[in-house]
C-alpha cells in the first residue's frame, strides 16, 4: 500500500502529540510566536515543572502556561512546516523517559 499521504502523517503526528502531552499533564498545545509552541497544564498541577525537570527547555509564562522554543532550523520554513517540525520535536521530547 505504500506510505500514508502527507495529510494523514500530519494527523497522526497531531494525535500522537495530544496523547503524549495529555499523559504528561498538558491539556492544550497551541502554535505560538516565533514558530514555537505554547503548552498549558491544569492550574495547580506540576506537569510543566516535571517537563522542565526532564530537560524540556520550557520558558514559564505563568503557573499553568509555558513556551517551548522552536527546534533549530525552522526559521526558513513556512508556517505549516515549522509547526510540523515543532510538533515532531515535542513528540520526541515527550517520548523520552
């Protein structure tokens, strides 16, 4: 049958990011400025602190939100490709123990 179409690959990537982020205590992932991601946790939950302790380079914005900078090399990509690269980077980081 061959590889799935690009749109299907992106859908699977988005779902994997949602599942892994949810397991880590993240309730919302949004595109943010400079092609990074905004992660949001339930207020009062230590999800963001746990990710920071695991080495995820988050910049805390407040108690329940943090900015994840884009991976290197996305500045030259269009917005859709940059978002895909940022999600792939997030998934890679969330898969780590």
